[in-house]
C-alpha cells in the first residue's frame, strides 16, 4: 500500500523525550507512588503526570486528551504543528480532583484534517498557575478529509487469568510491537481489565518456569468498590510499553464483561462468595464510572450521552461503529426463545446502528463488536454468553436481533461491512455466506477475531451454522489458560489503500509473525 514516506518521522522525534521519560519510570517505583493522590498539603513539589497521556476518539478536526495528576491540578494542553511548539495553541482544561480520581480530559477542536498534531500536557497548581510540573508529550494524526491511506490495529483482553505485568519478560511487549507499525489508531475490543481476576506475585508454569507479576493492592482481590475498580484501570498504566503506546497512538475503546466481572448481565445477583456486594448493577455502575475516568471517550464526558456505543468517522474511507454488547443485553440463558426484542444490543442501540449504517457514506464500515457472532461461547453448562447457542437452524434468541440487522444491511444495499472482535482469547477468520446458512436473507461478510493482548489463551470453540460461517483460519492452543510466556498473544492489523480503497487484514502474533492475510475489494459482495 502506498503510504506517505515521512509519515512516522515527526512522531518518532517528538517521542524521544517522552519515551525516555516513560522508560525511566521503573515499574516498582511507580507502583509504590501514591495510588490515589493524597491531599495537596501532604505533597511537596509540583503536580506530576507519571501515568502518561492518552488521546481518544480522534476525528478530522478533534481529539480528546487524557491525563492523571498526583494531586489537585489544573490541566492545560498545548498543541502545535511542529515539535518546537514555537506557535503553540493553548487549551485550558478542568481542575483534576478526588471526584474523578485526579483524572481528566480536555477536548481539542478546530484541528487541521489529516495532519500530525504535537501536544504537551502541563499540570498547574490550582492556586498558583505559575507552578507547573514537567510537561508530558504526545502526538497523533487527525483523520483525513480526503481519500488517504490509513492503518489501524485492534485486539483486546489485558491482564487476564492472573497474567499481569511481568517485568522479567519486558512487561506488555505487544504494545511496543503495535507501536512500531505506526497505526493511525488502536481499537480495543474490550476486557481492558480483569476486575474479577486477582493476581499473585508468582505462578509456576507447566514447564517449571516461574511467572512473576507486578501486584498492587487493588489487584490482590476482586474489585467491588469504586477505588478498587479505579486501581484495576490504573494498574495497566504501570507498564512503560503501554504508556509509550498511548503517547503515540490514539485509542477507540469499548468494554465487555471483565471490566465488571465474568459474563455479567444487567440485573444479575451473584452467588460468588468472593463478593460482599452481590448486586451486579451496583458493581457495573462503579466500574462504568472508573472506565469513564480512565479513558478518553467522547460520548462518556459529563456533557455527552454517557454511553459506550458510538460511531467514529475516519475520513471518506472508514467509519468505525463501536458497539456495547454488555449494558443492554438480556440475561444469559439457553437462548432458544422464538421472540427476543432485547437481544444482546437492546432495541435502542439496534435502531441507532441501523440508522447510522444507512447514513454512512464511507467505503468501509467496521463494526467493532465486543462479542463474536458465530462462535459458541458458553456460560456454564446450559447458558450462553454471546450470540450463538449451538443450534444451527433458524435464528433463535439473540440471533434474531443479528438476523434483523443483517437483513437491514442487505435490503438497504449497505456495502463494505467488516466485523472485528476479540473476547475468545485466540485468533481466527470467519466468512459468513447465506449459501451455507439456515438464515439466508443477508449478504456475505467477514468477521475477524484477535486477542489476547496479555492474558491466558484458550482452545477454539465451535461454530454455529445459523449464519453459515466458514473458518479458513484459526490459531489457538490445545489447553486452557496458556500464559503469555508461551506465546498465543495476538493482534490484528488493517490497512486501507488510499487510491484503490482495498482493505487488507493481517492477523499477527506477538513476535512479529503474520499468521493470516485477507485482502478485500471495495464494493464487492461475497468476496
């Protein structure tokens, strides 16, 4: 694919100081620093942003910058077209305080399309704006307003099954591999944390080696309180690879079950003895607040719709439709009911998705779904967690809602839909075709699965024949909960050519290996 020859040069230069600063923050030192900032009078010096910076939900003219302070501070952002910041534009952000765990975001508007933006975040004493801490630097590209080549990566599942930051292995190495590809953004398909997965300092591997975790207080038990959920999100930022990645690559974040606990659904009452709070709705509300505090999500700002699902328009070639398959779903069950209006998306989100897909004029419409469509994901002995339930016949249960969506896509002649997901902790490619399906009123499409980023990997699950999936590629271990030390950590890469509009998907494994490649042509049905 043709790409601008100088595309990565500016950001590599501006990040030299930022990357060095991140690397200089040794993991144990940062872990032992204030977990939740103490009152200002107990702290000396100036405000500090040890947790790095992030940018989220970038468009052709805007972005949302995130930071966390170690104490009350005014957030100030400066942007520039050059690394010298000679003609910087200043953005006055909020005062960061205990109510948001000293995190905050500042929206940037009126940015030039398709250009590299350099930014730095300063934290100022609220009572004396002249007292500022060391600036933290980052950079990102705005979405193009014209046809222009772009690249993004996606994956999910971080710090799961007891496999956390292992300094002896270099921490979350996969983020450094993704950063080197210089993507325009990162789509995280959920399970950003495992709030239900406590960690121990060491685990003996099957071959006798020892896996060693960096462990914090909040990661030593299941998360129940708001502060414990906050500590789970903060834990990942102890990793220098992730902080470097965040300083260079914008994110599109969605969530799934482990942000709260495994396989949760609204209204669930727990029987798990580890929890003193049994009402999942209470736990989900606490996690949702921490989630909104620790990621820059445009629709979860205080002046926005406070929802995870949204559409990000990335120029004429790409729209990304971010779904929430967790908040509005019905209860997990055998999932064979003949009528199901609520389904996995809820009626309101489904109507929104149909409306936004119909309005999209992008060549490619990526549907970022936190659950796979045709993979049978069980929840216990009789219930099911995702869409499919193993019955290869006509749609039942949650499949009815997906059938309605697929029928809408076909009848409205909506082209260029590609489904991306994670969740199952292996990587695979599925092609869905009505000629193989029990339900036939849809146009063929592809679904690609990747992950985990740093979590246990698991054997492949069965396919459900309702929508006619065929699986030309899958890579998964043969036993459950294989550690990241043994491989099986995956991410996907998507390249869209600016001239032809051709979309190329590559499924990658940590270590740099490309496992599978599929090239899709714009406007072609059934490829």
